[in-house]
């Protein structure tokens, strides 16, 4: 085969020995994650800050409901986002359009208006739903199926994600919370309370950098990311899209009429409850439909039960993990001493600990450990149980910190630093292997749905993680952290009991 007809991955070594397109996607995702984690770092703090300080003045119950709905919808939107790419747009165009919509969302958040705030969140949900599942798909398409560099390429890509996640709270937090920047605004005749919107604006600049990187490097993506559906499938997708758009439009119109004519003004908390019920209904309907199919063999039904067990475990894990942007973020702001050596730093900087732990030590350490252990390493289900146990242990540490904070004392940031370290250990055990385990268990006839199962678990977990923050002002801190510890510990114990049958089932699938 000539080099001209060979796979790009077979001839390109322009980015650390990998296809040049990996560099394009590395920086695209780095800046997209910068925008996401920068906004996430200040979102709940902005919502709960008093209006006099430039915030929205929401109580924690309202802020937790909005945060939970937003984070849940972000992951849930990945399902239609992936469908649109498969049927109509292709991964490349979906990534580009998603980035543009994300940038528009951050620009809306930078405008001091409640209407633009909600519009911005809606744009972020739609844009992330288009970009998130498809940019990762493009990475995989850079390599031939048998290319030995594939796993290493994804590891490099993962480092880009964590680099963006590390930088974002530092930059956006310094703009939104930093006393130095607020003083600078005052010196320029601007209101210091506008600092929040400069933080959101920085997230917009980050996404703009990601778009520039993507556009400049599009030529390196070659033939990747094209629409795979045939003409009939595309036409059917257009019909479904028109019907869905009409249904959504009618729903919004009826809602507007109910609000205008009937005086209906549902609170964010009640809307959050409705969204939670819908998530639960979708989950029950999804698994009910799968298990109701009559054509499964006994072995396939056993594998489906294992998938359900992993789904529940992943949901619990993400609900505990997502406290970082909600409950733990509030704890850092309200109950943690953020002064070191006489320097007062923004509380959002503590959110950079998780990615820096991954970049500077834990990711290479775990990669070395699993290789060193070889066949003696824990099975994938055992790693799942270890991940949940680490989450419980981390919150166990926070029970003590919460008890001290309840006395009115601001606790040392070392409490959160220790907890984030333990939680990152759990992430390294569970996150890399979760999707792999579920895809290996999935019957071939529904293999493509396993990605949807993973995103559904993330959606439910993120929603629950946000709603827990709503109890920040009504429950004692020690009580909240005790409840989270118990949930993690019980889930770890149950997953531990399932380790042997899960491992045996995975072994039959080549684990």
C-alpha cells in the first residue's frame, strides 16, 4: 500500500509521535475544559452571592436545584448530540457548532442579567451536548483499529483535559473572587461586583481559543468525522428532528401561556424536582425496555443485570464526585481558611487540586502500578469497589472538618486537600475502567447504547450532586458529610459483594 492511501495514523507522527490531528484535538479539548471548569468553579458561588456583591442572591436550595439541573442536562444532552452527529452533522461539524454555542453561552453569562444567565446555561447545555461526545470520537478516528499508539493517544488527550481543568479555577477564580482584580476594577471606575462576569468572560475567551485551535488544525483531521448514515437514515433523522422541534416549541409555548395567563411561576426547586422525576422515569423506562426484550439468552440477561449493577455504582460515584462543584465549593468559600503565608487566595483555587494530582503524579503512578502488577492487578469490578471506597473515605475525613467548621472556626485548607487526594485515587480506580467494563458486558445487539448508559449515569449522578448542596443551610455540615460517607461505604460494600460474579462475567468477555 502506498503512503498516500495509508491510514493517517500509519504515516503521521507530527505530535509527539502521534497524528497531527491529535494536537488539534488536544488543544481544542484543553480550552473547552478550561471554559467548562472555569464556569463550574464560580457558578454556585455566583448564584448564592448577595446581590449587593454582584451575585444572584439565591438561597442554597434554589442554587442547588439550578446547579443540579444544569449539570444533569449537560450529560443528558450528549445523547441527542451523538445522534445528531451520527445522522446529520458528522462529528467534525458537531464539534465546531458545539464550540460556537458554548462560547455564546459564556458570553451570555458575562452579561449581568437574570434572563441572559438562564439563556447562557441553556446554550452551554446544547453546545456541550454536541461537542463532548464527538470530540472524543474524533480522537479515536485518527488511528487505525490495530494502531498500537491508540491508548497512548487517549492518555495524551486526557492530559489536555486535566490541564484545562487545572488552569480554569485559577484564572476564572482570580477574576471573579480575587481582591486584587476587584481593586483594579474600582480603580478604573468600574463596580467591583462586576468581577463575576469577568470570570465568565474568561471562560468565553477560553472557548474562543479552543475554536481557533480547531479551525486552524482542521486540515490535520483529514477524512475523520464525516456522517456515517445513508440517505434514507438522514431523511428519517430530519423528520424526527422536525417533529421533536415542533413538540419542544409547543411545550415552551404552553409553558409561556401558563405563566402569562394563569400566573404560574414555578420555583427552581420545583422545576428541579420535576427534572429529577423525569430522569428517574427515563432510567426506569430505558432499562425496562431493555429487559423486556424477549430475544435475550440466559447469558445475555445475566450480563444485562451486571450492566445495571455497574450503572448504579457509576451513578453513586458521580453523585459523590460532583459535590466538588457544589457542596465542597460552598465549604471552601464559607468554612475554609484560604490564607497561606499571609496571602489570601480565591477559594476556587482548591478545585485545581484534583487535576494537578492527576497530572503530576497519580496518572503515571497508576499506569505503572497496573503494568507492574500484571495479571495480579485487581479486576475491573474490584477497582470499581475501590473507587467507591475512596469516595467514602474522603468524606469520612470531611466529617471531622465539618464538625470543626460548625463551631464557627474556618478550617485549614489541608482538610480539602487531603479529601481531594483520596477522591482522586478513587477516580483513577473507577473512571478509566467503568465504560470499558460496561462495553465488554454489553450484548452485541445493544453495544452502541452502552455509551448512552454511561452518560445517563453521569447525568443522574451530577443532578443528585447538585441537589445535595441545597441542604447546606438546613443540615449540619457533619450530618451532610456523614450521609455522603455512608452512601459511599454501603455502595462500595455492595459492589464488593458483586466483584466475583462481575469479574467472572468480564473474564468470559476477554477482560
